[in-house]
C-alpha cells in the first residue's frame, strides 16, 4: 500500500500525468471538498482538511480496504506552503510518496509573462503578514492570500504606509473559468473586493538611499527646535543594536526621525514614538525622502505609547523625559532579550542609565563618542568639536 500526497495544482487542467495515474490507482481519496469535486464519484471520498481528520480517514481506509493505495489531495504544489509538511510526520509508519503539482506561483508567473526566480515569496494565508516590511526588501513580492488578509487588506497596508502608487498585479481563481488578472496600484485596489482564491504580486518599494549606516546629516530636513542624532552617533547606535532584516525595532523620542530611519533601512519594521507634533511632521517628511516605508511614526508619550506596540528585538531610547525606569520595565515585559541602547548627553542621564540597566539585570557597556568635523575658513580646514555623546547599551545576561 502506498499513500500519495498529491498536489492538484490549480485545478483539473493543471494536474500532472503522474498525479492522475496515482489517483486512478487509489481506492480512497481524502481532501478538501473543493478538491474532491475535481473527480467523479467512482472513488470512496472523505472530506477532511485538519491533520487529525486526515490521519483518521487514512486509518479508516486501511481498515476498510487493506493494502489498497490512498491519495490525499492538496491544492497547488506540495512543497509550497502546503499542509504536506505537517502531515508527513503523522504518516511515518506508512509508505508515503509525494507528487508535486503546479503551484499558483508558477501559473501566475506564466500568466504575467514574468519569471519568478527573483521574487520574494510570502504567505499571508491565515497568518499575520506585514506587507510593508516585505516590499522593503528590494525585490518584488509574491503573496499567497486568504483568511483575514486578502489582496485588498494587503494593499491597504501599503497605501497607509505611503505606497499608494506601488504597482500591484492580482490573480484571482487561477486555472478556473473565472480566472482574472488585474493590474493597478495598491491605492486603487485597497477598497476593492477579490475572490477568496487570490494571489498578489507587489513591486519592490522605491528606496532612494541604500547605503551603510551613517547617512550624511545634510540629507535630513532639520529645524533649530527639533534635535537630531548626528551621523557618526547614528552609525554607532546601529553597531550597538545590530538590527537584523526581520527585527522589530523601537525608537523612543525620535525627534527628526534620523535614528528610526536608519533602523528602518536595516530592520524589518520600526515603531517610533514622539510626543512633539512638529517633530512628527518633520520625521514624516524625512521618512518619505529616504523611502523608510516600514517606519511607523506614532504620537504619544513613553511608556504609555509603548504598551500596544509589537514585541521589540532592539530599542533605541533617544529621549525618556525622566521616565527611563518605566520604559525599561515595558521593554522587559515585552521581551527580556531585547537589546537596548540609551543615548546620553549629560552626566546625570549617563549615571541614571547605567544604574537602571544594571538594576534590571542587563550587561552594560558604555561608549563615549567625541566627534570633530572640519569646516573651511580662509581656504583652510579647521576642526570643530561636536558635543560628546555617551551610548549605554544593555543586553540580557
């Protein structure tokens, strides 16, 4: 007896010959109702989608038919976000063969006349998905959609981040007589309705500045009233926090948004909290200039504004308004392993930061950065010192 795990592709028209032969040689078919309807009633059919129900159906078929072959049907390709992966360990006592099918990715790529080898592949089917983070990786993104996140909801995320003009292609009910390919923009599709069986391709978000940490200060819009963390300090902050491409980062007290923007160009998603409305407006303008679409700017005071943010992997505290203790407490509640970097320009803030991080069990490190920049005077270069800054970093012991 052989149990076949079969990818049925995008309907009967895309079923491979090998899969067809396996189905024809099976006594029992197990799978979702939609997939069972692809075949006539010559087989014993059992509708099941949950793993435990499929295993129970297999055992019942073995009891009923003995050594006869069984086919378990999956949509698309068994190796592309398929239930096959979790089912395999539950069937290890049987002789199992996997027969892959044509995926919606392959069919959609063919319909669009574009190779998919350079696309990022992402599933938003029945799981949380940050579309903005995905399109900020420098490549077009193919989304499997479904559940709460259909194409309209993903497009709304992009629109709300400032990417309303981002080109998008949506494929609906691929491989069926109702197949439809729609080309447009995220903003145009954000309020539309699409079929449950849909996939979406979003182009890479435009990001004009793609370089290492430490963007030149003159690229940022600034005002005298809003503080900005300078270029070499920002580079040191990123070196301390070591943001990874999938990390969630917080910036507390963002000012012009310079550190948050640098983090956004390196990390997956960044949430910046600032209580000054004027500073937020300035940070929003800078966000758009640098294409930091994965940066969310929030008006509010820490620690209250931090409570509903996603769990952070790294946190920069550029301003605490004297509430550093409460801020650290919330960070620890969210993720005790999160890396923290506090900037200090006064001895008092330095002393308090070291004491609090030690009190909460962090391994602390202090770096003093004193930078002098050249300025021209009478055709000569004179060095002008900037205010020294301390960076206090904390990592869990």
